[in-house]
């Protein structure tokens, strides 16, 4: 059974507070990753440097910096499924070439405190 959220052309939405700042149109999957073309909207430019910083940190294998970017992205942004339901957990990369890749889960991860 195919997940309807992963069908090519499905549109996921990225939000900051209540404002939609990007639409991610699915182009394919390579499980566990979903790939998309990104259509940025008003409000996205505030986060563009953060996604660039994340990509640079990954290229440089600076995992601490990459984790800090991930934490900032997850604390500031939310994502919705094509049916408008909230995505409980996601790891999102938006690249300068206008593409995105993300992993997601429909349940919140349990955070273990040290």
C-alpha cells in the first residue's frame, strides 16, 4: 500500500508560527528520505541562512553545529502533511538549489534526559 503523503506531486507545508513559509512538492522517495522541490514564500528568507549553515556543517562533518541547526529548525518551524495534519517529528534539509530532503515520523520522539 502506497502512503498518499509520498505520492509524487504531494505538497507538504512548512510553517513559522501560523505563517506558511514554504511548500515542498514531493519528487520522489528513497526511504527513509522524502525528496522535493521547494517553493519559498514570504517569511522563508529569515531561515535561509540557517539551512545554509546546516548544510555547511554537514559538509564539514561538524556534527555539533549540525545538531544545533537541527534544534533551531525544530524549535522554530513546523511541518504539515499534504492533508494538513501536523508532522510530529522531522529532520529537514533545504538546499540552495531549491530542493529539499527530509525524514519524518508521525509520533513525537521520547527525549531522554541525562
